[in-house]
């Protein structure tokens, strides 16, 4: 019996498992016990057949190699001979092998510069540049399977669509190994090593690496920084990651300038020949291809239809593309646009001028057409507020679905091209094309175009008037040949808006929306003369859903409801769990311990507000840049708290014109907030927004209330302004101070009346 068992075992065919890659005498038993123990018997039989077929295929075709194939795969002789010996030892067959005398490795083969070739081997030599890099320790790299490098390679391939990425990954790997000579686990400590980075570039120059190659290293490192900032898991683990990466990128930009001076005649970014360089129309093709979808989404927004997250993202992409490809702005300028910049836009010469003034973008001004302003205003009023998180602290104009300011417009443009299956163009491509087209213009006009594209900065850039910006924008349109498209685009936009609004308004009039009502059937819609598709049906349902949410949340104002309580009020959608999630407690009950409120009062970092000039008569005021809900704390009336008597003395000294004084009573104390003295002691460089909010006794939408907050370890009297009603975007903020003709202190304050 033992002899029979031994004979069966010897005759059994060994088959490798395609899941664990291990050989097994009885693969069916292995699959049932280990790799596919939770699968059905049919699935295991199918897997067994695949494994047997794979084993036969390998035996029939893949066990035999030819020496010519190995020469093509491994030009380096020493590596090839080593591999041949290993394959022969493992039982592979290699045809056309050279003679044994030619397969001997001599000691001098260790020298990378020595070449020993046979008649069948291709010649292999290492350049003197590579030899010097190896001697300087610049050829050492991290393992190929290092987690960061694998992710970076996937980022280049899938996100940036970069061809032939291996050389770029190897460059980053060499750089990181130089910055971290020991250890197998890669860290991000290089972000704080500016001196070592400078030494790396200096070493490259010392070993006679060409300037173009050094610039290629810098470019690869900058892309690696983009990859790090795009990873949300890293940003959660390292809160300061984005700030560190941007600071490191600024340092790289400075180092790059020193290298570029020696490479003026050969720039590293000459990827396209002059005759193959794209024109302005080529770069702007995405605007024409995506326009039909954009117009459809624009009409849906105006008609009140709720867009999906994907549609809202697409609408944002197109708005960004207008600034990048139509107005040829750098991605950094678009990322730096804030809500305050948008509120402060100025109408001039039939256009609207907006400005972006940030350190990284110098001084950038853009002149939008009226229809472009309408598109961005619709995004500002309807899409941006939905993307801002619950805390509502975001100053950026373009906001991603993660409630943060968009940090990579370049990636957004790549995704937009990918959606429509177009070859991606960068902002540099369209700017280069515009610069080439402007060369045939007279010198003054060429300078105006360069200033509009922010090619120059400084006093001349800051001294431009809005009309100068408008003239430059129209000149740029004439170069691009897009000025004739404005009227047609406006007409298409108006058609999409009017048809959507008119038809759905008529639909709602015919079939009113109610909390418990039923939507009209298909027959009812067709009989009433409306289309038979589900567009208006879906809008009707979305409107009812919003009404139900508002009704349910209004029933629970002081305490958080349970799902069971919500279920007793309504039997259909929305789900009780959704109402439970949406409910928020009134902020006034927890103000004194709210960390966000304490931080905003201490650092004056209130967001969602912008100071606006209302003309010579009204002066400066404050408008909302995000929707404000009833009961929300908007900001504080910031200033030094002084006794009321001291405040009245200030009124007499200023002949009754001290408008920025707020009198209030705290217990038995009569106090006054002095917001007239500018700047305040605690924020000498800040024009606090609260002092710019105007008083109104007839139409206030804010109400002040007194509280005591513990700031810097001491109790301070603070006047907070809370919303009396829901406030929409672009609405001027006004508060009622409680003073009409005679204050509660018994003082004559007629100058406070409207």
C-alpha cells in the first residue's frame, strides 16, 4: 500500500495556483481549503481548469528563450550573462547560446566603462557623465516597489497623462535617496532640507550634468510635490503638508532660476517644435466641445433643478477653463481668486474687471464679458455654497467638493480634457501661443498683452486702470479670434435660461408642489402639453424633497430629534436619518465654549463676508459671500471696550460724528465698544469687518447680543452679530443697535438715526 501511494505521488502533475502562485500536488484540495474555501464548487472547477491551461501554456511556449531576445532586453553584458546562468540553473532552455569562452565574466567587467563584447553582443558603454554620477553617489535609488514611488508613477500615468514616466520616477528616486542616504522606508523630511536640496543641484553641476537635465530633475521634483498635495490621506495625517510643499516649491523655483541662466539657448521645456506648437484655437477647443453641456447645466440651474455632484463639478471645471484658456491666466491666479475679489469687481466699458492680489500671483487683473460674469455669478450663488462645509470657513472662489479651496486647477483642466477625450493643453501652451501671436503687434500693444497675461509685475502692473485691463482683454480676443463669439454665446445662454425658467414655472403652476402631493403622471404631463420625458418630473420631486426637509427641520428647533420622532411626521422621503444628520443646534447656546467662535474673535478670521464700496453717499459696507442661515453668528463688533462715559466724551470731541461706537449694558456696567479708533490695539494691521457693517432701524438683518468669552486666559465682553433671517449671497448686512433717538442710557444720540 505505501508503494502504491508513493507511485501515485510521483506520477501526479504539479500545477501552480493562480491566486497564491504556489505549486501544489492536488490543486483542487488546496482551492477548497485555502484560496477559494468560500466559493462554490463550480467556481473552483473553473479556476482549476484555468490553472491547468496556464501550466500547459508555460510548458509549451514560455520555458524556452533565445539568446537574441535576452540581448534586446538586457544590453548590459554582465547583467545578461548573470541572468542566463540563473535561467539555466532553474531549468529554462536557451537557444543560440554563444560559446562557453564568451560567457566568462572577467574581473575588469566590474568597471562600468569597460566594454567586452562578442560578435553577437551589442556594444554597451557608459558615458563619462553616468560614471561621474555613480562615483558621486547620485545613481543610488529606492526600491522600485516603494509605496510613494508606486503612487507617483500611477499619478503621472493616470492623472497627468505623462508618457514614458519611468525616467521621471527614477529621477525622483535618485533625489530622494540622496536626501535620505539610509533606511528603506521613505520619509518626507526632505521638505525641510533646503540646504541639502541646493547641494544636490550643485553636485549635479559638478559632475558635468547638462543644465537641461538638471532642469528636468527640478521639474520631476515639482510634480512629486503635486502628487503629495493631491493625496487626501497624507493631508489628514500631516495638516501642514500643503503649506510645506508650497514653501518647498518656492525654494525650488528660486534654485531653478540660477540653472536657467546657463541654459538660455536650450530650454528644458522644448517638447514641441516651433512648427508643431499648438495655436490659440487648438488650446481653446475644449471650450467649444464642452459648451453644449455647459449651457444645459446653466439652464438647469436657472430653472431651479438640483444638479448632481458630477454636474456641479463639470460646471466648475468650465468656469475655470474660461479663465485659463479664454483669458489665458496661470492656474495659480485662478486658485488665488477669493470671494472678496469677486464681490469687489468693477464694471468698465461693457466688461467686468476682477483682481487677484496674492503673493504667489503678483498683481493679476481679468476683464470678463457680461455673459462670463453671469456664468461665474451663478456658480457663486448656487454651486459654491453647497460645496462649502458646515463650518463655512473658506475664502477661495472656486471650492472643491471636499469643502476646500481648489488647490490644483491644472489637474482640473486635465480631467476636463479627459472627460471629452481631447489631448490636454496647459495654460503655458495657450500663453505661449498668445505671446507668439502678439509678436506681430506694435510694441505698446504687445506690452499691454504681456501685462494682461501677468508676464510683468511691479509698479507698472499696479498702476493699470480698469479701462487699461479692458483694452488689453479686447486686444487679446482679437488675437484669438473669439470676439465674434460673444454675441452667439450670450444668445445661446439666454435661450437656455429662458426656456428652462418659463417651462418649469408653467409646469409648477399647472401642478403645484406640496408636502404630501403626488407628482403628475406621464399621461397628465402629455395631456397638459408638456414633454413626456422625466425632466420636469425630476425637478418637481426635487422641489418637494427640499420643502419636506425644510418643514421637518423647522419642527425641531431646540433639541435634536430622534429618527423615530421624524418618522411619525412623514412616511416617505427624506429618510429620518437624513433629517437627524442635517439638524444643527442653535449656535447661541454654546457660544462661550465654541472653539471656532473663540478663534474668529481672537484672530479676526471671519469668512463669508466682504467689504464693498457702495459709492460716495453710502461709503463702505459689508455684503455676504455665502448664504447665512437664521441664527448664524456672522461676526463680532470688534474694538476696545471702554466705559460708556469715555465713549460719550469721544462723541463730544468729534462733534457727534463718532459713528463706530456701540453702547451696551452688561449687568450694572454701562460700556461702549470703540471701533472708531483704527487700527485697534490687538489687530493693528486689520480693518475689522464688523465695524464696516451699517446700522439700520427699519430693515436690519443682523442683531447684536452680548456675551463674555475667555480669550487669552481673561474674560472679555464681546458683542456678536447674529442673523435675524436667512441672508442670500450679495446681500448687504445691516444691524439694529437698539438706539433710535434716545439710548437706553438716557443719552441723546440723534446722529445714529437713519
